[in-house]
C-alpha cells in the first residue's frame, strides 16, 4: 500500500511540474485561479470578510460554503495572494489529499470486501486520469471533498455494532464539516442516519437516541453557517447561487452536458448585463430573479426540460464529447479517450454491486450514495468535477467486480488433462 501512495503523490507532483499548471494568468485580476473560491479567499486574506465572489467587490456572500475558501485564504496568507507559490501549495495540498484518499479507499474496500479488492481500488485511483487531472489543475474543493466523503463512508462502515457516544459525536462532526465544505452530500445524510438507526435497532437499541445524537451534533456544527447568511444577507440558506445554477442548466441555449456550461453570456462574470444586475439587485435578490427566470422557462418548456434532464443523466454516467479543459492553459484535448475513461469503470461497478448484493455483503451505504448523490445535478447542471467525489466508490465496486469475474473465469477454465 505504501508504494501505491508514493506513486499517487509523485505522479501528480511530476505532472504539475511538467504542465506548469501553477503559472497563473493575470487576466481579469487572476480570475481563473479558483474563480469564486479564489475571489472569496482573496477577500478573507485582505481582511474584508467572507465577501465578493466575482471580480468586482460586492459585499458579504454565501455563493460558496466556507470550507474551501477558508483553506485557500490560509494559503494566500502564508504564500501570497495569487502567487505561483500559493498555486504550488494549493496543488501540493491536492496531491496530499488525493494520496490520503487512496489510503481511505483501501481501508473501505478491506472492510466491505477484502484486502485484495481494497488494494486494487487504491491502485486504480492512484493512476486514474480524472483524479490526476483534478489534483494538478483544479483549484476547488473537488479533491478535498472526495477525500472527506471517502473518509466518512469508511468511518461509517467501521462503526461498531453498538456505537459509543464518542463514535456518534465524531460521526456528527464529520458530517457537519463536510457539509460546510460542500452541501452536495446533504441529500445522502438522511439515508446514512436511517441505516445507522437500523443497525443500532438490530443490536437491541431503539436507534433513536443514536440517530438523534448524530443529527444534533451535525446541526450544531452546520447551522451557524445559514444563520450567518440570514444575518448578513437576509437569507437562511446554505448557498445563494442555486437559482443561478438552475437557470444555467435550463434555458434555450443550454446544451453542454445538458446545461451549456458557464460561459454562455448568462453568468455575471461573463456578461456585462448580468454583472450589472448582480451588483444592482444584490446577491440574494439576483439569485431569486434567476430562480424566477428558470422556473418560467421550465413551466413553459416542459418537453425541453425533460430532454435536458435526460441529457444531464446521460452526461453524469456516460460523459460528453467535449474537450477536457482545466482552470488554466492546460488541456489534454483527448475527448474520445476522456469519455472512455469516464465510462470504463461502470460495467465493472454494476457487476460488482450485483455480485455483492447477491452475496449479501454490506453495500447499502455505497448503493444509497451512488443513487442519491447525483439527484440534484440531474435537474440543474452537470460538470465533470461534480461527479468526481463518487468516482472512488465506482472504482471500488468495479475492482470487486473485476476480482469476482476473474475468480469465476478461473473456476470455469478447463483443468489440464492428466497424463
């Protein structure tokens, strides 16, 4: 396992140096470095608070949850705002988290399946092109969120049958901090609590006390964030760009991955008109305006909305024939290979899930996560980095599928004739 981790880390560092992805373009005041996360981190590093997600100052924001901008602002304070040293530090941090994800995936695979499956999954992740790409080219929460989510699932599978209060408190803390990093896993949390409740009931407890303790600790960690948004922005919500994302994914021009991407003249950083509206109306009012525009389009074009939703589902699981573009000047430009890599784990993952289910292995949490996590994206917007946090689980179930198919094939192979 140590060799896998070393290969994972040094492969990413070598590629970062080779591609020079830490060269930050100065255009639009370094906007391409982390986009909204970079701008908010800049405001934090300058002592201006959690504010201004776009190029021009705009006051307090809830455009993003606080987790990654706080991490990035710490890097800015240590190594300078928008400097090459900060870029190198951010990418090295990605490389570390990517390597730690291999370790977590190994432990998860060992707990659910066996050591060989865990090791194969970790090795696959170490050389998996999307994992490498996001580690060395994406200044965002992608790699950190993936590590945190794999760590949470590994922790859930490692809970003892009768979890102690400390175990439950730690579970709630992990859930809370992950939600502050990205709210996408929130849809999965009720299912995780339900599975925990059932597990505790099977061991003689009512299950309600345990589930309530986890939920209470989670809320204790997470609720200060929407409460802050209510005080600063007048909106008790985890984010203030949901309407904008819904609009981006559902309008007449939406096409790329069912959503048209972020550069179609709708996003405030790309459109002078939308930028003026954003600053004139304010962040929350503008997002409500975008929600209204999107809902009007969906109501008047239900067929188009259905087609876009189907395209988003297709894009989530089968990818799109578009260029693999990163945050900077770097691009692999191998669209067909990219799509092949995107789809390749799926048949093995399906086989692995089916075999594990037939053998009554504990894969309920994995199946729930794979099924529930993408639901919100089906109706809004699909991008490559949105799916990546669940790809280690596809690699894990796919590795189990490969191992089982290999065993089945070995059993069916004809035995050599005796002399």
